[in-house]
């Protein structure tokens, strides 16, 4: 199974209140993408994956914005 982090690694891009324009810089784009992530391998049980996915979904889709944490839902292949 292969897992890749979702996106939202940087702060939200907020428009300037005076102009209504948000400036997208090269620095912002590089902070947004996980280009330097290391590859890791390991062994896990189905129960561990289940519990982890439940936690990830609660973090991303919490009805309470103060409880939202992390990036978008992780992507996986081969499960």
C-alpha cells in the first residue's frame, strides 16, 4: 500500500482587505507542495490503518473549525 499526504501544508492565502487581492508568490507555492518528503516503509495492521483513517477524517471534516487539523485527506493506492 502506498500513502501520500494530502495538501494544505501552508497557511491559507488571505486577500488584502483593502484591495481584495491575494498575492500568490513562488515562496507560497513551494510551501504548499510536499516536494521534500522522505519515503518511509513499515508494517501496520488493518486495525491501525482503520484507526488512523478515522482520526484523519475527524481532523479534516470536523464541524467545529477549531478542531480541524492537518491537510486534506491522505491519498492511498493498493489497499
